[in-house]
């Protein structure tokens, strides 16, 4: 991966207060999904605010794309276009009377031509699943919808990096799942995503890399499995061990080995149990089910429902903002809307026929993930893209 942001001996202190962050050294690579994890007061938000110049460190240096960050007005304007920031409370960020005007605020201030403003606003609203919300006043929106408006306002400026401070704060479980699903989708399209959170269960299966913080210092940085494996370090940071990792540790204490790979998903736990079982556990006596994946932009509601009926689908999964909007419009109630691929693999292992509706960029990800699982685990779950023509009956 290519280095994108480099932090060297970074420190910051608020007036009349001890240092909020101290001696931070990190490299953030393009395309990563990073979760900065720590308890309240650990320094997570302060660190994030330095990344796009909202706070100027009292010591140390930040480089972005190989160049030192400068703090004159012009340089900060350029930096904030490339490193977008979404605050914990979207009401702090949303300032315009309509969704369209709020999302257009950044492009207007960047002096985009009128046609380009229309183009980037429409594209941003499409990405976050808020098409049709253009004239809605933000105060009529739910917490999750407001969060999406804030994200769309940043996406309209086409940043390379998207930073989110506590992205699931004040959201219910369904809203939290939707936001994390959206971040996965944006990452799949090339965005580097950095979040802060104190929720280890959220960070553990989602992140490529976890940065643990305690009292303004980084105490661990690595894969989620590595970062959370040190029980004493996690305890000292006033966090808890993710439940899947804790289960693996307890199984190991009872002589059940993990095969050299710590679990981040339920599928990994199945693998560990199978290794102890000395062979595949047959979950369904008639063999595997199948997984079918479709791009919602190539379907109509009629075709989607007809396909599910023809295939006698047992399980329907929906991935991504666009697919969730379409499923609601089509009157389809999904069985699975988060961690869709792995959950459908589990269903297929039990002989079920699964349909996954998603957007174009995610179709290949589904197929790659299932094939990867088959290769690693000596399985033969069939997966295929639903072949359809562009509908004329939406």
C-alpha cells in the first residue's frame, strides 16, 4: 500500500490542560480501513482533528501525500478538500435549510461551475442512498439520515480520505449497521476510511487495522486480532476483548487450537471447530445451497421478485445504501442486511438458496469472498452473478 498520511512525533495540548495526544507516530496507507479505539478521553477525537488541520499540533509534523501540512488558509482549504471530516453530531455539520443546499455547500465554496455542482451533489446523494431527499429539511430527518447527509456533503468534494468521529453515535443498531455498510461500500470504491470508536465489537470485524489509544498515547497498532489479543493492554485501556476473540481464547484454554488464524467472524469459529472435529462438519445432508448476487441497477422490482420466486430463495441479503433503498421501493424485506456475505455463506453451508442484492462495485466482492472461502476451507459453495438486462419496467 502507498503511504498517504504520516505522523511524526505528534503532540497537542488544549489551553491550560495536559497533553491530549503525545508522541504519535503512524503511517496511514491509501485504501485502508482504520479504527482508532479507546475509552472516553483517550485522545481519539483530538488525533482525528489534527489529520485535516482543524487542530495544529504543538509539536511534531504531519505529511499528506508526501508533502508537509501547512496551516495558511489556502493550504488548509486544499487539505480539507482531500481529507474530509464527519463530526460525531451531524447537527453541528448540517447548516443549510434543505438537503440539496447542505450537500452543495462545499462545492459552491470551491467555486465549482453550476453544472458540476449539480453533478457532484446528485452523485453524492446517490452514493449515500438519499436520492429523492433533495428538498427535505434536515430537521425532518432521522439520526441515520442526518449522518448520511453529513457524509454526502463531504463526498461531494471527492476526498481521498474520509474521517468519521464516532460514526454510530446516537444511532440504533439498524442505523449503525447501515452506516458501517456504507463505509465498506465507499472503501470498496477507493476511499481511505478512518473512524474513532470505543465499541470494540464494531471495530474488530470491520477494520483492516486497529490503533489502540490510552491517555493520549498509542499503545498498539496492527490487525484487529493482534491489537486486541493482549488482554492486559485491553484492560488497561478500559476496553473489553471482542467476544469472538474471547471465545477463541477460551477454546484454546480447553485445548481447541485456532489453526494459526484468530477469528474475526462466525465463519472463522466454524473453521476452528472443524479443525478440532478433524474434518468438515456436514450441516446439511443434501449438500450445499447456493448464492446468487445481483446488481440492483440492472434489475426492476418485478424481475427481482420473479427471480426470488423462480429460485425459491430461502434467504435474501441486501448490501449497500443503493440496494437497501431499492429493496424498500420494491417491497422486499431482507433477512440479512449486515455482514451479508458471511451470513449467506453460513446459510449456504446449511443447504439454503441465497440471493444477495447489491450495487455494481460490490458484486465482484461477493464472488471473490465466497470463492476465497471455498479455496481456504475446501468447500464448493456455488456462487454466480444473476445475468439480467437493463430493465425498462422500473
